[in-house]
């Protein structure tokens, strides 16, 4: 499973009962997209989630960590409040101007169907604990912890 997820742009790391995720991408946008995919892969098998509905998500924060938190939290809220699952995430752009970062993304998914979407683990919250965002020689690396 780890090799399969690595090809998806993320891997899970061991951490005391919570899910510690490492997502990466050649661009910051790709890394943020893979972080969202990793979160939903924690909850279900995203290969079984059809991209029937397209939605636009926009978040704005003062720094990249807060932006990551708001991005993932907005998706988690949609999951809980609207019973939605997503399987495709395209962060179109992350911009920085006037002291704030803005993210605009398109997400694709459908309503949860217990007959088709296996439940893995419930994600209670995104946390700032152990959160890292960095640039490597090959691109961007993001680490974050999900409270299960």
C-alpha cells in the first residue's frame, strides 16, 4: 500500500494513533493537491469515488501553514456537513500578495454512498502539530498530522 500511495504523491508515516502524512509535488500547488488526496485516502478508497460533482474552493490566510490548514479543513467540513467525498484535487494557483496567501482549487467527487465507498478511518481534525512545508531540490514537501 505504501508504494501505491507513493505513486499518488504522498505516504503515511508512523505516529501514535494519528495519521502523519507526507505529501509532495514538483510545485507547491501539486503538493497541496496531494495533501488533500492523502487526507481523503485516509477516510476511504478514493479510486471508488467518481468525479460527478465539480466545486471550487478558495481560501486565504496569512502564511502557508495556515493556508494548508484552511484548505484541508474546508474539505473536511464539506465532508462532514454535506456528506461529500472527493477523489481529484486541482490546486490551480497559490498566490502571495498584500501580506496574504490565496489558494484557488477545483475538487471533484460525489456524495458518500455506503454501498460503494468503504469507510477506513474517521478524520476528526487537521492539526498544526508537526506541520512542515518546505522546498527540496526536487520540489515541495508537506508534512501534517490528522487527528483520528
